[in-house]
C-alpha cells in the first residue's frame, strides 16, 4: 500500500474503494477505514488525508456529473456510481462486523 500522509491517530486504513484523477491533475482516492469503532470512508488527495464527512453526502444541487461530495477545502464531487460504491462498501463492512454507522459530521453539541 502507498505511504499515506496525515492519517489520523487511531485510524486503520483497510483498502482503496475509489480512485479518480481530477481535472486539476490531482489524484483523489477514497479508502475504507476503521475509525472510532466503525467503518467509514476517508478521502486522500495525492495520498494526503483530507478531513470531512465519513461517507459521501448528497449535494444540495446535484448535477448530471456529481451527486455527492466528500472533503473540506477542497470538496470533491462524486458521480452517483462512485458514491454508491463507497456507501455500499461502508455499509457492508459495518454490517458484517455488526457495527452501527454513526455520521457525527457537523453535529453540534446540542
């Protein structure tokens, strides 16, 4: 496996799920990871971890090309097929290992 940069402490990288080359020439790769006791997706740009939601989130205004996004500054768009593959991989691993996925992304302390 590639040497990944800035992987958060405690995050275990399992396998690559989606790889795409962006128009800018940057490689975006989503890995299945074990983090905080659950399986999630993690975004890496040119092998460097980028924080963001643990699964692709639907776009407010999807286009023909992109229906979901991950990452923060920059956000990366995913096609419906790419998003479905990522979501399926995460759901499958959590199901097999009897883990309940909790998306804590942008949840307040209410």
